[in-house]
């Protein structure tokens, strides 16, 4: 990662050009919104809002991961408090955490989350932490104990982007997770590729055998949804349902739905 990306991230944090958009995740049977994922966005100089993939990549590899979290997690919890107050109390919030947070900063991750929870007065029973598998978990035993402590605090845990990156069966064997997200890369070819369909169907069965819920992301068309529904997938997220949106739009969306 270049220094340029690191300084871009630093200045986006300092200049308050980061923001969160929120994308609903629906129960595949009823269509009801069950939770909402907080996704990072950045505002350009011309006011345009765009994805912040490069900045989350930079955070993952550089020194600003904690700073980004310290802004992002309270921001997401405050937003959830807005829709949970009256509008849609049962709709959860999903927040993304990086595997790196579970390494040397193990203690501080728990402490930081404890602080944010007490400041924002969010009910942890309504929070899901998505753990991405963009990199290898360097210290799986320590990670398991951190995950256990998070679960004791009431958080639900989902493995994000399951099936890509560094996901292994050992994660399912050892990590106390409640669900997994099938990566968009497996959803896109679902209609045309038999092999992908087999992988997805088998993954859903495996997850259910383990008592886990399954969400598929980046669903863009009705055919993909049909296959996922028939395979028993629990939850659905993607442009077919709704795009990520600012919290005010989301609150109106939840009121109307
Ligand atoms: O953290 P995660 O890997 O879940 O990232 C989700 C990203 O995918 C977000 O940036 C979001 O805007 C984008 N996204 C959400 N729904 C869709 C979709 O249906 N299709 C595509 N191509 N991208 C999507
Ligand atoms: Mn995610």
C-alpha cells in the first residue's frame, strides 16, 4: 500500500469527508428488513459521494485502522439508535471489523467496543459484527477467545465474504459465529454456472448443519434470488432490493416498508 493511500485516508478522517451509507438485508421469505449494513463512503471535493474500497484497504494495511473504527463504529451505532427509536426497533445494525483488530490490539478492541456501547447506549443484542476474511487470522486461538468475549457481550458474529479470501473450514470448526455471508463473487455467476450453484447450495446446507444463518450479498436479479431461495438461503442483500443509502433515506424506507 502506497503512502499516498495512507495519507488520503488520514486526511479523509481529519477533514470529515468519510460517511456511512446503510444497505438493508432482507428476510428472503417475507422480504422484511432484518438488519442494515453500515458501508463506508467518501465525499470528494466536488461533493460527490463514492465508495471507499481503497480507503478500507489502506486502513487494513496501515496505522489508521483504530482511528477509522473509532469514528465508524459510534457513527453506525448512533444511526441505528435513530431507527431503533420507534421507527423499526427490531432492525439490527451490521458493522464490519477487520481480522487485524483481533491480533495485537485484542484487548483494546473489546475495551473500545465497551466504551462505544456505553456512550451510545445501544443494545448489543441488536448488533452484528461482520468479520471479513480479506486476510489470514494470524492468531486463531486468541481470536476465538476475543470472539467468545464479544458473544458474551451480546453481539452476533457473522463471517463476511465467506468462500473467498482466507476462509477455511477451520474457521467454521472453531469460531463461535452465528452466520456467514456468501461473497458476491459466488452470487454473480449463479444463473450461468452450475459449479457455482453447487458450491453455494452445499455452503448453505453446511451452514445450516452447523446452526448458522446464511446471507447472500450483491444480489442483482430475480433469477439469482430464486436460486438462493430454493437453496434455503435465509437473508438477501443487494441492488435487487435496495442500494446503500444515507440514514435519513433509510429511516423513510423503513417507515414505508
Ligand atoms: O463489505 P462488503 O464486502 O459487504 O461490501 C459491499 C459492497 O458492495 C458495498 O460497497 C456495496 O455498495 C456494494 N454492493 C451492495 N450491493 C451490491 C450489488 O447488488 N451489486 C454490486 N455489484 N455491489 C453491491
Ligand atoms: Mn460486509
